[in-house]
């Protein structure tokens, strides 16, 4: 029987780079990202999967990082908001649309929303629709209630990508 | 909040998982974690040992057999949503799965996890009951099958011992359901259902309802079949006057009661929902008949 607070070594790919850090079994993925890897772009909100602030991509799928333990991420590909565009790169078209449409107010929920839209726009082919976008966004709470501009930003991406 | 400390176990096979369950104290199986982890985070529950089923590949497969579609307990709700096989064979499940939580929780939430949690308003147990599914359970004494109506023991309580695990859910394909319908009432998109109603129907050669299953979730402690209504319809053609006579007195079940949805309101919703799904399922039967 080992000590329950024992540090487990966790190696996975974070934003394209393989990284290793130790954490106890009970450490959620979001706490691991923020406290062990200093990736503080992902926010902790409700800690029970409702608000969507902590949404990250795990093997390409948008999931709640508060509902997953860091040990479960071993060997997987994790992408956080920091992985969308690095310091010297242009913003992604999704990020630009949020900027141009003022798709955020306080910004606390934004990192999670960007990850969900990143998944949606990378897996749905060309069959984007406003209904589906609202369905994706329904998994996120914006307490500033800036939903109209968030939807507008997402619809901009639809028209941009469909035109291309 | 943060979960209490526990030891994490990651079995690679079903037998390894069963072995762990038989000797670990105060252990809990972790499936998709979309209900268990919030409970741990809030410290509503605390376990000394967490056994993660996420690394057992055979639990994540969907297999079509001659007479059943077998879905592994760790198949995610997303896999069900996007599976063309499930859409073809079990259109009711394929449709209802979109009502389960949000896209982001369906990406990890599993069919077996939802079935074993047995929330009264959950869609998966309701659909499994409607489709007369059975559950394959593995334990220290080997494996056994349980029909879903036996598996659903009580509110949040499946008929399974702490040393057992659900391996797969078997959906029978021998029934000739040519109509189905599902409806759900909730306060917001993705919220728990206040009431959900599911129906499958088979139409006879003269346009009569040869057989049907009609079931309600969220209404009482566990999902259950509305057998009296089934009996009143079986063998008859469905029309407005039959529906009106069946539903004349509304529902008066001993329904769940809370501040958002009192018992009388759930009964009213269930009554409305049942009428709707019966009409919709019958319509599907009719358009199916026209096709063949």
C-alpha cells in the first residue's frame, strides 16, 4: 500500500510539447495545467462540469478538465487556449472573430468557449449551422451574458470558412 | 472544492478490474466521470480507491450480432451520437443521446456510467428500458445477464454488487419496431429532464398498433413503462378519439416533487409528452408502411 498523497509522474503532450510533472491522483487536469505547468489560460469555474470555463481539447475533443484527473491524461494530446496561437503568431480566425465582434466582456469564460469552437470547426466538415453553434455554446456559461456577440463571432467564422 | 485523497488504479483487462474490486476496500469504478467526479469534487462521495475503466479497450466496442447490437459499457455518448450503425439499428437511442448533457460532457460520458448511476431523469436508462435491453455483468463468479427492468432496482440503485461491473448493454434487434419517438422537457438546454418520454411501435398490416413500448423518465424514482396505456392501444388503430379517451383523466402518478417541478406539473408534462410521442411514433409507422 502506497501513500495516497504520493506524486505520480504524468507525461503527456501539452500544446504540441511533451512535458512531465508530478501530481497526486486526486489532482484534476485543470489544476495540473494551472499549478504544475503554469498554463493559467484555462480557468476554473464551477468544478462540476456545468460552466465550461475549464474546457480543453483531449485527443481533439473538447472536454471539461475539472472532470478529469491529471493521471487520466497520461500519453494523450492536450491542447489549451495557449496552444491555439503562440506569442509571436497571428491569432486564429476564431480568436480574431471574437476580437472583431467583441465576443467577450470580462473574458473568464472565453478560453473554454474558444476550445469548444475549435473542436466544432475542426470536426464538423462544412455542415455548420447556427442551431449547432448554439448547441455547442450551450455547454458554456457567460456570466456577463454576452452571448449575442459570441454567436455573431462564431457565425463570422462560418461565413469566412464557407467562402474559402 | 477538491476531491479527498484516493488511490488510483488502472486495470488493462476486465478480469484485472474484477480482481481489484474483490480485494480493494471502499472502491469505486470510474467510467466517464461526468457524474462521479463532480460528486468527488463536492465531497458528496469519497472513496479510498478509484478503479478507472478507461484503459480496457474491449469495453469501448460496438458489435452487431445476429439478434442484438452490443454496446460496450465504456462507449462514450459521443460515439453513440456519431455511430452510423447505432443510427441505423437504434434510431431512438441515436436521437435521444443528443439530449444527454452537453456536447462537452458527451465527449467523455459513457453509456454504462449513465446506466449504473441511474438518475431518475437520465435518458439512457429510459431508452434502454424502452428498447428492452439487457445488461451483461462480469463478476468474481463469472458473467451473467440481467434484463434492464431487473437491473433498474431503485432510484440511483442498479441491481449490481460492488464486486461486479457492467461489460456491455445488449439491445435486441428481433423486434420489428417501425416507429419510434422521444421527447423531453427541461428548463434549459442540456439540463436534467423534468420529464422524458420514449416510445417504440410496430404497426400491423391493417394499420393497427401490433405492439408498443411507452416509458417515462423523470416522473418517478426510476424510469418505468406506462403499461396501462400500452394495453389500451395494443391491437387498435391510433386516432384522436382513442388518444382523447385514454388521456381523459390525465396522469396521477406519485411523481417526484421539487421546487422547480412539483408532482402535479410532472404529471401534466408526462401526459402531454406521452400523447405527442404516441402520435409521432404512429406517424413514423405510417410513413414506413408507405415506403415498403
